[in-house]
């Protein structure tokens, strides 16, 4: 599955050369180009039901997110041995960082041909969809409730600068200028609590926001999600913290709480967006939960 629109259209420009490189490395494949949001999910689901050995997402984290959702029908994993493969392109590139992959097409071909199959977890978020209806989405990287949804809106709305790292950094800084932290109610593996927070992050992998290592200890095959509650952090404090987050050096911190979880419910009296792998499935209330050993990923 190739999303020509990912990376602000950069994938469309780079795909012909990438495809030539993939074939030169000995990879044989069929290509399906997407033309609308959600089409990669539909195409991936059809490929899985047709018994394809590997379904490959060629694009950024949003494309990977759509393809991952093709492995599920509602809340259920489709019964199939189909594996997930990656040809990293696009803007953010956060998932590939956890697995030590680059944007080099030759490397991607070698991984697909020679890489090991690694069974990894996924996350599931059930939230209020755009019209208030229940929405179920699966994520393979990171989901959150709070400021992350507004940042995703800005980036997905067309805000792009030189590269993914700078795009997300500037978008986060601009969003922070108008953001107000929210009083949220959490039920964490059955334990109720109230917090004032900038965001509640549920991480299966380590990076988000164009290379910020928000969950440096996250392990994608441990059957758990890393929860990080970013508490009542002010604007200046947040700006000082961003450099540490990019290096994964922000923990411990008195206004940050980290723990391993299986299921988290989040509600709020105000409208708060939900972000899953940089996409916007809806808003709170939401339930985030781990789906252990959900996917077989071809990885280095």
C-alpha cells in the first residue's frame, strides 16, 4: 500500500525511485496506490483476506496506522498469517525509529527479504467519534488524550516545514500557546483517580511527534502499554522540557508520572481530542487497552 499524499506529497515524488530500488534488491511485489483517507485500511483488509503473505505500508506513520487497522475487523484480529511490512517514507517516521530503520529503500527491501518476523502488541482505543458515535481504532505506536490531538490536527491539516522533526516541534509550540491543561478522570487498571494534565500518553513504542522519545522504556512485545501522564506543566516549563523529551531524558520528573498498564479509561468535562499514531479518531471519553501479540512485523 503506497500513500502518495504522505509527507505532504513527497511520497508521490519519491515512490518511482524507491520502487526501482526495491526491485533492484530482488523484491517482487504488487502496488496499490491510495487515493482517499481510509483506503489503505480497506486495501490491506482485502489483501489479508486474500491470503497475502505480507502487506506492506509504504508511507509515513499515518499510512502505517491505516494498514494496521486493516488487520482488524471491529475489535477482532482477522484470522490470518499475513505479516506487516514497512517501507518508511512520509513525515514523522516515529515507528521506524523504535525498530532502528531508516528511510532507505534498499534497507527496507533487505529487511523484507531477510528480516526476522517479530510478534508485537497493538493498542486499541474506543472513543467518541466525530459525530458522537463510538469509534474503534487500533494503534501500533502511540496514542494520547490531550494536546497531541490538536498538534495532529495542525500537521494533518497541511502544516509542513523542512522535515518531520521541525514540523512537529513548531506545531507543538504553536499549539501550546493556546492550550489549557484539563481536569481529567482516569481509571487505570481499575484504580480511579483525578488529574490535571496536559496529556495522557499510552505508548506501545518509544517515539512520537517527529522523533521525540516520549516513552524511552517502551517495549512493543511485553503485553503492556507505557502510560505517561504529563501533568499541570506550564508553557515555559514545557518548552524547557521539549529538548529532554527529544533525547528521552525527561524521566523522572515531578510533574510526569510513568507506569505500565493494560487498560486506561479517560473522561473529561471539556472537549479533549484523542490522537492515535498521529491520526484523529475522535474525542474523550475513551478507553485505551493493549492487544497482546496482535501483529507479526517483519523487522531488522
